[in-house]
C-alpha cells in the first residue's frame, strides 16, 4: 500500500498540533520524574566546554574521503556516515560513527546524565535527547561540511559480501552531503541513482542473501507514523523504502563485526536474543496451517517470513503472530571470556551482534565503541571502562522500559484524538489475532475477542466478536474518549460506511 502524501490542509482524522502538545505535556507530568526532560546547568556547562574540544593530532585524517550520511530528511543528530568503494572482486566499507566518547568523559556529568536517560526519546511532537543538543545536533553530529571526530570502521568484504578483515580507528572526517531516504529512493526509482547509492544497494542485497543463508529473519510490516503539517498532525502508514533496508544491512554488518571483536578478545557488551521457545514455534506452525499458508518444515523461519506480503490479509495476520518468535532481547556484558553467555547469538540476526552505530542516540553504543577500539589496537580496555560496562545492561533495561511506557501512551493519545472524527462509523478490518473467552471462578471474565487492523485510519484495536485470523470483518467505532485515551470498537453488520 503506498503511503498517503502529505497534505497542506486539515482533513478528517487530523488533530490540532497544539492539542496534541498539551496532551503530551500532561502525560509527561503524569510520569513525574521517570523521564528526565531538562538538562541541569552542570551538564549543559560540561557540554559547552566539551563542544569546544579540538581533536588530537594522533587521529587518522580522513577528511579527504567523501563521506555521506543517509537518514530521514529532518534528522540532525547524525550518528553514521559512509564511504563505499569496490576493491577488485570485493568492497571496502568505511563506516564513520560519531565519536561521542571524545566529548563525554567517563564518570563525568554528561555520562551520568546519559545513564539516567538511556536513549533519545522520540515522541510525536518532540524529541527528548540523550545528550545536550550542542553535542547531539552540533559538535558531535556528522553534519556536512563540518570536520568532526569519528570512529571509522574499515570493513573489507569479498565478492559475496562476507567480512574478510576488520579495523577500527579514531579519525577526523568531513561529510560532504546529507542524503535523505525519500529523495535517494526517488532517484533510484527514476534511474539516476548516485554511484555510492548504487553500491549501497548492491552490498545490501549481498548482505540480505547472507542473512537468509544464516537463517536470520525480520518482520516486513508497515510502520505507524505521526505526520505534522501546517500546525496539524495525523496518523498514516509508512512502509520503509528499499534503500533503508540496504542501509540497515550496513549497520547490522558493523554490529556483527563489533561482536566478533569483543568475543575474540574477551570483553564487551552483546545484544542478545534467545531462540524462540519450541512451543512458540509449533504454535506458529499451527497458525500458518490453519490460515492456509503452511510453513514448510524444510524452510527456515526467516525465509518463510520473507515470503509473506503484508498487503494480503492472511499474511498480515501471520506477520503479527510471528512477533511471538522475537522475544527476550537483552544486553550481556562480560569482562573475560569465562563470562560470555552460553549462546552469544542474537537469534533474529542468527549471529552474534552488538549495538555500536548510534552513540548519539543510545547509551550502550558509546561503551561498545571504546571497548572495540581497544581490542582493534591490541590493548586491554582500562579498568574504569571494564567496570562501567557491567552497569550498562541494567541501565538500558530500566530506561527502555520507562521510555516504552511513555511512547505507548503518546501513541494512544494520538490515535484516540484522531479517531474522534470517525466516531459512529463502520470500517473494514483484517483480523490479526483471536483470543478465546475467559471465565473465572467468581463469574467474571472476558468474552471472545479479536484484534483487528484497520487501513485508514491506520490503527489496531481489540473487538468483542469472533472471527478467524486473516479474515476481513466490519467493525464500528462505538465511542471515543481522548481524555482517557480510549476508543471502543464493536462488531458491525452490513457494508462499511
């Protein structure tokens, strides 16, 4: 389904931006001190001082390399820049990552504040950054035409896209262009892609093929987005562009290289995910059979998921059900090989993996970069760094849980406010899950209900009715209460209005 174009006029389902802002202000007040909103004077002063630092002369000078960044058009906190080239039958990937550790002293005020935050928090109308903006959108960001300190991963690949050598250096770089996904994809579709974007597509395809060989998997489903235009916001579906998938493969490859370095040298922080429980796998197999799209026993689940098209109702239901196979993601810190987890793989990627490419927006990446750089130089990470990495998994878990609760509440706010314009109307929807009625000993319980996904407006909802996953049903929006962030759908007969 093509995503709808931006509109300059308010239409039904749009919510005034100031109404949304007030609602999110109230949500932030409800969460009290759970989410830090402002930086202290001490942190801001430390950031201003750090922003004025001059990179040391010991760094590799990569300013003559024409790096480019590729992000959403509005992004200003630019973590990654790339330069891709052919080398005989293979490729060389120079992947520059913002050198946040250069600006953030271990144990200093910016570091301690970042541990409280965990990650940049993206809400529909605002961004609550991990670091002060003078760093995250200024001195540390890989902005074009700015000489910036960076870690540069030097990854040599063979003709199949396999990594054959890994190096990591501290350098200074100078990005020459800030590219945006929408514009790059349009150029590709029109047959006028920039040479480096053509190479990115080629490497991305090779890495995707290797992922399939490993048995890796991903869920190809559209994203719900909040769009703002001319003082109003609304909800839309958006499906990522193919070039975004290729770009993601470069990041995944780098995370796998980081994990390899840390495992070989015996210290670091891995991003882990256990294999799906056998009962969850068998349950999903039964669902595929019940919906008439059986999962062949000889096919890896990653390959099966890649065969599904979210535009088809049955496939959409299966993709939603497959989320049960992607659970238990965590971070595992280790300071010697004996502390390595028994299974080092991230099961969805089907390989060991680490977060290392977004240090402006995620706490853990800064520590992974420092550890990997020490390993690449043949050095032992400092005792202070090794002591710190043991604290990071707990910090990431705690902060991500808080942030997740707030993000869900804000999307509920946008959904219900947008749905108010459709109250009383009937829609076609796809059933993506069914739950049997539950009855407790005291006579209370819940009726049989189904989760449905609407196309326009782009929301999901639980409805007290019975239908099989993958089928199309009609539901009516019975009532909406934006103040309570609650919308009630019921089953409906007859055609959608």
